[in-house]
C-alpha cells in the first residue's frame, strides 16, 4: 500500500469567486508542476480557453482567467492513498475530504460547484451532499475519458459556465 499523499497546493480562489470547479485530486503531472490540470493531454485548460475566447499558454494567464471570470479551483480530496503509479481516479483510496463547509463560509459568493468528473462529485457528496449550494457535473477533461468528443465536452462547459455568469 502506498503512503498517504496530502494535497500539494492551496485552492486557487479569489474573494469574489462565484463558481467553484472541483476535480478529485491532482494528477501526478499536477504534483510535479504544482498547478491544476497540468497533464499535457488534459483538456481542462483548452476547454476554458474556448469557452472564454482566450489563450491560456502560461500559468499566469490561467490564474488571471480564473480571477476575471470569478472561478475558483480546488479538489474534493484533501489527502488519500494512490494505489498505483498512475493518476486514474480508480486508484484513489482512503480518501479524506476537504472542508467545504468552511470554504463556503470563507467565500460566500460561491453559488455553484462544478465537478470535473464523477469521482470528484462522489468524494464531495460522501460528506457534503446536504450543503445548500447548486451543483452540476461537467464531463471529465481527462485524456482517459473518451466517451465524449472535445466538441461535446465544450458544449456542456459553455452551457454551465456561461449560463452561470452574472451572479453579482
């Protein structure tokens, strides 16, 4: 059994965030880069670039997009054991959930939580299903999720991110 891993970085969230996007836990590539969705084949940043009509070539550009669009990024799991040397959600065990009650108190502008996959949603709901906040499931941006084409994923991302703007 592998050792317990702690989430390696803080949430990317600004005081006026309206939407919180949750993954399950950072991939091995994200651990190495110290940033969200760092695997080169992960479609998360290309999807956001298309939704918001911008280029996201640097970490700084990605952070600025989140600030401008009032998006927060974090993960459902605080710590866990990863069964094997790959990033598949199927390998995540002994999961400790992040404290979302506190996060939502600290960031009261968050009106919607979007999950970037079923595992992220499952981890969150294992402890916080009853929290009074809107929630929705995005298609996974993982390169392993091939059930939908990029264009199909993009339509769902646009639907949820664009319709959710204007929470002021």
